[in-house]
């Protein structure tokens, strides 16, 4: 009863949090900034997508380690579900970023280290899906996928968090030396929406992951029963 109660509680909390974030993101006051103007509201959504992606893919990193320790195929299924979920949020992060770029920089994409690093990170995980699809043996696929996923997370982290900071100036806010964040992106009036947004999107991404993982588990059982008949 207690587990069921908390399962409903955190999901209701997530819904309420996201309703607050969406309403606050669209209606609450934001600083009057040059160039980006009202598009600064996108920070509540764009940044939340990336935080959620990193959180979910980090879970997959842990599941891959757990698989290599136990060789229990359930951890392979769980790691696979995190990639499918994480890619959705990563692609949403790129799409919201491209929309923001078009409205502030006048172009959908720039040759910028942070933008290029994000694209490479997504491609690394798309290659993970191709790797899995190319292998039929479940045990072999799980082992190779787990090893690849561990390296994939490290590579993605390097490309989106480390290389952009050592590659010189970037037009993208959030890189050391770029004054964009200092102009008021996280002014006190925005923090009351920004931090709940990060928490809300992370919880929502975990919720989506649990649905994907349960769906995969059911599919496995159906396939097993069909093979027995």
C-alpha cells in the first residue's frame, strides 16, 4: 500500500510541477534582455530537456555497470530503455535549441563547439541503437551494448560538457567567458520557475523511462510465449 501510495504521489507531484512550469514559463515576468527578448522563456524547456537526457543516460550508465557485474539481462533491458528515453529528450533539446537559435541568431544552426558537441553526443547513442539491431544473440548483444554504453556516456559527457569549455569562445550561453548568462538569464524572478522546471522535467523523463521499460518487459514476455508455442 505504501509503495503504491508513493508511486501515485510522485507522479501527481510531477504533473503539478510541470503545469506550474508551463504556466510560469509562459506568463510570469522575465528580464528585458537585448537580442533574445521574450525567447528567454525557452530556457525553462530547452535546458530541462538536456538535464533530463543526462540524468536518464546516467541511469543507463549505471545499469550497464550492473549488467557487467551480474550478467542479468534485466539490466540490459533497463539500459536499453534509458537510451530510447534519453534520445527523445536529447532530440527535443536540439529542436528547442534550433527554434531558439532561429529567433535570436537568425539561423537554425551555427558552427559552434557546444552545438556540435551536442549533435555528436546524440549520434553516439544513435550508433548504440544500430549496434543492438545488428546482433541477434541476446547475451552477446547485452555484453557489447553494455561496454559500448559505458564508453558512450563518457564520450557524450566530454563532447557536451568538457570540450566546449576548452575549445574557445562560444556564442551559446553557459560557456565560461560568455557574458550571456550574466545579463540576467537566471535573475531572481526566473529562478522560481527555472529550478522547478529542472526537477519537473527530470521526474517526467524518469516517468517516461518506467513506461518504456515496462513496455519492453511485456514485449519480452510475449515473444517468449510465442517462441514456446
